[in-house]
C-alpha cells in the first residue's frame, strides 16, 4: 500500500509539472513512479520541442540518469542524443560521429526525428577537420537512411531542400572519405 501511495503521489506531481510545462521535472517524477507510458510520452514531447526550437531546456539531469534510461527506448534515445550534443560541444567529433550513426541505424527515435539526425550530420561532414570525420561506411549508412526515409515517404514536401543539402554533403563526404581511407 505504501508503494502504491508513493507511486500515485509521484504520478500526481508528474502531471502537475507537465501541465505547467516543466517536462524535465515531469520526467523525473514519472521515473520515480516507474510510469513507463508517461516516461515515453514525455520523452516524445521533449524531442518534439527540440524539433521546434532547436534546443534542449533544463535537461542536464539526463546526464545523471544512469540505468534509468533503460526504462524506455525513447528515454534512452533522448539520453544518447543529448550525449551526442555534449560530444559536439567538446569537439569530440569522431565519437559524436560514431554515436550519431548508431542513433540513425538503431531506429530508437521517432521516425519524424530521422531528418533531424541527418541534419545533425552536416557539421561533421562540412569541414570540421582537414580529414573527413565520418568514414565511408558511416556515410553510406546515412545515405541509406535518407533513401529509406524517401521510400517510406516519411519526408514532407517542405523537407525537399533539406534532403538535397544532406544528399550533396553526404556524396561529397563519401568521395572525400574514399580518398582518405587506406586501400
């Protein structure tokens, strides 16, 4: 009965935080309540907010979640995506590249988020270093993901310019990485 009361209290606090727009706090309370459905839907909301605003707000706690990230694929994806951004801030481009490609290939994120991941590859492709950061294999994986999105019709008509920018950058990186890699 005590566990049930505690869980109910956590759910109430999560709902209040969510209603006030504090998704981070709502996520923490939902984790305390072990409410998988809410954890997943709040993670989705945070990702949607990122698509709209281009940034994360007050999500530093994600770096401290440890094994709690494993409760939901969306939460795990969200935590890994934040880790990608942290690697980019630290100029750890090779590690960021590895993580980004694994996120694209994992399909853990919502399908509508794939275009955002591919756009995130552009800074890694467009001249961060003298030599290509992404290998030909990684570049090929991103090209395949872009093609899969088109085949599955996951792209909006408004994405056409983004798709063309991504495609041109990936093809140029593929050529550069072929020239750079040992035979």
